[in-house]
């Protein structure tokens, strides 16, 4: 099944055509496909069943870790490592520690959100086969692309191209590796 | 973001973006500001002025390092004056950027989409300017890393019960999160610039910065989640930062500072001055670059309304400040308030009342909000008023504190002026570089506002 190309790509000139094409390809049974658009399209997520991702869970963990580190650091410094007796007040003065705990929670959660997003997307990725299609430069301007990848079990270079042609694209091109 | 494209359909609201744009034209119009070789003379002129002020800043800082803090007008009992005033002023200005990018995103206010990018840039540069002052005020700024807890041979650690350490954590977290949020928002647009630029070096530079973004639906899904999560995290953060800034004062027992309503009062003032700065930047920018179709009068109108609303909160706070000083029955608080109104800083106090309480009421009138020249002047008035507010709170309280024998009126020096104007230069310098090198309006978010972006579902569904 391993073909020498990455996949076949159809170009559309409006988002509605892309969404209905993506839906049609899913209905046809294709699973290894991706759509490319110059802005986020929520309906595309529906069409390609992309709504769940692990990022919120990662961010929650990041926030909890950050908050714990923040509080533990202050507790360690103020109670164990460098205790300062201020008029006999308790060393473990937790209300004063809340602010830095909060800031560290936000900091770690935000760092997790950004690096988690990059990780889940597999970025940075300087090279990708789709960039071999000259017209793909318009994917960041005003064109919408649907790519069916060659490792899809139903993929057949000729048949898949013909199928994409039926969806009313501007152009169908093959994506070299 | 901006998943819900109903705004353009709703009949009662005016369109956010002028009609007639397509995905291609918004892209080209915004990208051309960066990719053209022509820079308007106004921008070059402003850049030159900013560069001049930046050099003055370097001179002032060099003098400060060689001679010490005495070059500023700091004499007991006023041991922090302009530096902390400037710090609070700059941090406050930054807050409008986060408000626009985070809070208005969560509230699904789509008019933010064409002003959020440069407002976020404003945040980052304002925080950079703000960060200068506490560091310069340390006396030995090269030892600023002592503020952070790290294992050291001196065997000492920072005191986590001090608001000044809270400030270190709050402001550095704020700067980091703002920078990340801004960069994440830039990634799709950097990809646009990579694909649009013709010069090889530009392609490579923008390509590296875009990290290989290709607009994949799988990526957009994660990206949208990340944006919402970052907005959700930045919202409490921005409120906490100015709260912590106000703790620098309220935790102290100086009369005029020791008050529980400082946090909300400071946050409102921050957003007030920040929206003034947004207007002061947006109005000239859209004229110079012909972007009135993207930053429309509707945007200015909305920003002016936010400015007025927060201005009224600030005005209310002034009244409550005077009322609680009087009603609280503490003679020191009463004296501090009375000194503010009638003492050596009475001119500053009454000018700030005029700028912050009386002037914003002009914004009730639609004619005022519709006139961009008047709005520009009004935003400068607000910026001056908010600077004076911090000056009066800080200096008037310190100069006449609990011990009359130590009272002394603060006199600013030319180096106070040079440092302050210098940071304005630094801010403008960074901002001019930003509008020349990066898209100042979020291209992909503006695309979502176009009527064409709405998906027309076929009946097969």
C-alpha cells in the first residue's frame, strides 16, 4: 500500500466547499485526511471529528504542579531554610503565600498550554510534504485545501483523485514526499 | 476563536469591518504594511524621535549607575517617587492589552479581533518599560537576581511575606504569559508572511518564527483550545497583577495608602489608562496606514465607552477615598486627604480630578466618541491624569507622613524627566519596530469576521 507520494490534495475557494468536501470524504470512508484553512473553522472540526484533545488535562496538571511548587518553595524557605521571627508570628503564614502560589499556578499552566499546544501539533516542523504543492502557499491567504493521505487504507491514487474531482474543487494535485 | 460569526448578520449592530473585504484583500492589506519597502514619513519621524528619547534614557541610566539614586529627586521621606509612579503607570497601560486579548475573547466580543494584536504588543512593551523602574530603583540594579529565591553562598532568601516580592513574581509571570499569548496569536500570521514574502531571507526568518504552521484543521482545533485556555489564565492574572501592585501601598501603614479598596480601584484605573493608550495608538495608526476599514469608528466608539465606564469607576473611587478618610475618623488619614487637596500638591490633585473625573464625562456624547481627533486628545488627557493620580497617591502621602518634623516637599530633577521620557522613547521605539516587522492586526482573526467565513451548510447534513 505504501505509495511514493504523501497524498492527493484538492483546492477549494470557499470554506463551505471545504467543509462539505471533508464531510463527503469522511462518509466515503477515508480516515487519514486533513484539511487546511487560513482561519479556524469550527464546522471542520465536526466534519473531521477533531473535538477532543488532551490539552485541557495537561494544563490542569501544569497548574497544579506550578501551584504546589510555588507553595512548597515558600514553605521550605520561610519555615525550614531561612526562618525569620517577626514578633513571634507564625512562620507558616499561609495567607501571605497565596499570591505567589497563584502566580506560579498561572505561570506553569500557561507554559503548559503553549508548549503542550506545540507538542500536540508536532511543531516546530520546518518541513512538511504539503509545502511541496506550489499553490499551498495560498492556504495562509484565501484558499482551502483537503488532503487525503496515501497511508489511508482506501487510498488509491487514481480513484481518490477522481473522487476529489467530483467535489467541485478548483484543482486537484498530488503531494510529493 | 470567534467561532460564532453571527455578529455580521445581526441587523441592529453596525458591521465591525467595512464591507467589501475578501480573504485575499484583508490578508494583502495587513501584510503589505510589513512587506512593502515604503515606510510612511510619519512613521520614520516618530521612529527618529523615539530613538532620540531612547538615547536620553541610556544617558540617564548611565548617570544613575555612576552617581546613584540621588540624581533623581529622592530625599527622605520621599524615597520612591517618579520611579514607582512610572512603574504603576506603565503596568496599568499594559492591562488594556490583556483585557482586549483575553477577557473580550472569553466574552466573545468580536470587535476585539482587529485591535487585539497591537494592544498585546502594547502590553509587552509597556511591561518592559514598567520593569525598568523597580530594577533601576534598586540602587545596585546588577544584583537584581537577589530578588529571586535561589541557593546562594550568603545563605539568605527573599521574604515571601513582602508585597515587593509578590510584585516580582506577579510582574514577571505577567510579562511571560503576555509574551507567550502574543506569540501564539502571531503564529498563523507569521505563516502568512512566510508565504507572502518574496525575499529569501524574509521567507526563512518568518518561516522559522512560524514554526512550520500550515493551517491544518487538526492544529487549529488544538490551537483554539490553547487560545481559550490562555485567555482563561490571563484573565485572573491581569486582575491579580494590578491588585499586587496596589498591595505595595496598602500593606504599608502610610496614611493615604492603607486602604482595602485599592485593588479594585487600581485595576479600574489600569484599564482606564490602558484604553486611553490603545486609542492614542490606534487613531494615528489607522490614518497613517489607511486601515480605517479594519479599525473602524465602531472600534473607537467601543474603546471610548470602556474608557468612560472605567473612568467613572475611578471617579467613584476618588469620592470613596475622601469619604472613607473622613468617615473612618482616623486623624492621620483625614490629614493626609486634606493635605492632598490643599497642601503642596493641590495643583496636581485638582488637575487629576479634572482629567479623570470631569473630562471622561464628555464621552457620554456620541459626537465626541465619533470624532477621532477629539478622542485622541481625550486619551492623552486621561494618560496625563492617570500619571498624576499615581504621583499624588505616592508622593503626597510620603512627603507628609506621620512625622511632621520629617516632612519635605519632593522636587523632581531633570533626570527624573529624562528617565520617564526615555521610557516613552523605549516604548515607541519597540512599537515602531513592531508595526514595521510584524502584522499589527491579527490577519486570521479578521478573516473570521468576514461574511464569507460563515459556513453555508448544505441540506444533506
